[in-house]
C-alpha cells in the first residue's frame, strides 16, 4: 500500500493499473490496496482519484481555495478561452472527430493553432484516421483531459439534460 502511495505521490500524471500491479507484485489486488489507502486518507486534505483507468493523488475540492491562495498553482490552471473550451467539449462528446466534423458543429473552420494549443496541454491527441477519402486525422480526448476535469471515464461527462439544468445548453 505504501509503494502505491509513493508512486502516486511522485507521479505527475495518473498511473495505470498495470504499472501499480508491477510494483506490488502479482498476488496483490491493486483495487483492494487502493481501497485501503483511500480509507486511510479519508481525513487527509488529498485523495486518490481515478482518471481513465489510472489513479492519481489530488487535493480535495474543499482545499482548492487554500492551495490557490498559498501556492504557485498558476501553471495547473487550464485557463481556456470560452471558444477553446467549446471545441474541447465538442471533441469530448463527438470523438473521434475530424476537423471537418468540428467545422460542421461550429459552422466555421477550426484553426490548427487552437487544436495545437489543446494538444500541447495534453487535453487532446490524434485519434484513428477517418475512413473517408484522404483518411483525415481525428481528434480524441486524453487521460490528461479526464484528470483535468475530474472524470473517471467519458461516460462521466454530463448528459444533455444535466447541461440544460445547469443553463449551459439550450432546451
């Protein structure tokens, strides 16, 4: 259990199950060790979170204002423009999606600079080539995207009704 904690503490990105299994040995259950460690951390200001089939340590949301006030956490803030966030959301909901697919969604060309910024931040990656003529590249979200938004899997994305209730999508 302490090995898992040490690896999660030292890692800058979520650690996949296979990597954790390698450090605890074949006979140990990674999931049970994670559960035990989570229970032990219950009264701590950080927790174990799952993101895309991997685990990471993160500050509990209740402590986020204190961390922002005291620490230099500026590099961790996504600071996306509204349009960048909209394009990222479109990729998340429609992946794998081509540049032409994004153009259909937004009614205008999406610049390579914008997708390049999202790619540089590790939020999107190139997906499978589209089966259409010319086999254009597609875009997909990454494990970093899941971690940045506190999602375990893409099925944790809000559905249309939840977006409408939050006033984000039109009814």
